[in-house]
C-alpha cells in the first residue's frame, strides 16, 4: 500500500457449508487506523454456495512506518465464524541514492587501506531477500545505486576469497546514504 495514498483491496466470502450462514458481521481490528470498510459491515444471509465480496479501503498516512503489517479480521455470524489473515506492506514513491564502499578486511589496517574492487553488492528486499539491485565495485571499491525506493533493505556483499557481509541500510529520499 502506497503511503499517503488511498487504494482498495477486495476478497470473497464463500459459504462452502450445507446450510445458510445467517447474517454476518465484518469486524476490523480496532488498532489498525488506516484500514476501513468500503463495503457494508453487515453481510446478508449467504445460502450454500453463495458468495459475496468484501472491499477494504487502505488509507495509510504519509508518515506511516515503511514496514509490513500483519493481522486478521473476522467475519462473524450466529452459527459461523471465519478469521481472515492479512498482510500489507507500506511502501513509498520517494527515492534516494546509496553509495557503498567495500573495504578489504585483509588490508584494512594497512597504511593505504585499499578498498576491494570486483565485489558483488546487492540490495535485497528485507522480507523476501529478493534482489532489488546488484552491481560490482569498480577499481575504487565503490558502487552507487541511484533512484532506490525509500525504505529498509538488506545489503549483501560477496567477493571471492573474502568473507560475506550483510547489514541493513535505510534509504531516505533526496539524499545520499553511504555504507562502508
């Protein structure tokens, strides 16, 4: 869900049982202020095999933390009940730049402290570890990522004959974040 914007998400409720459900009530979590119902909170009796669509309105504030939000909502009737899990991730349309300097752990205490050329640097999604961006350090041991979406990333560095390194970086809009 885009922070500072409004969008809707829908899901279906299906009566897979052999009897009518009776009236149902959709109950949202009280502590999730950015989620509301676009459809009615009351669902009429669903006959066996019948279905209906529930639509949620997501309205995250411009200052909502850029993270994943997990929770559940309930659909409750007098003789039926279902818990519906949800997972939404607040994202931003703002971007920034990241500069990574890879130092050589074998020569770190040398007088000239040469950086490490030829290292593979990856920005990874912090939840799935999918590769967002990848580059190889140049002769100066530096790599630049430009136009990276605001938020947290896992930074992974690998080089032959060297230990791997992983840390978290936070990209902020408009500036240059540096990681050494």
